[in-house]
C-alpha cells in the first residue's frame, strides 16, 4: 500500500491518503500510526520529518504516493 500523510493547517487535522482513496482524517499523528499498525503496516524505517513549509510529513520514498 502506498500512502501519504499531510497536515491540514486550516482544519488542524492529519490526513492519510492511501492507494487513491479519499483521505482519512486524524486529530494527531499518533492516531495515524496506530491506524497503520492495526492494518499490519508500520512507520517507515528511520525517522519521519515534518516539513512546516509544506505542512506534511516526509516519509521514505517507498511509501510516498
């Protein structure tokens, strides 16, 4: 599954978009990781970086949409 996580500053929510499905919203990034874990997925190896200019988390390339 390919996915991307972005932060919607206007609504103060994190949005997870996976495999061209409509985005799922979460109130914090911990909930995003729990959702992925419950589906047998994990955070990418290594650290994730939050880019405040782009308002999104940058993950490893294999997980990027």
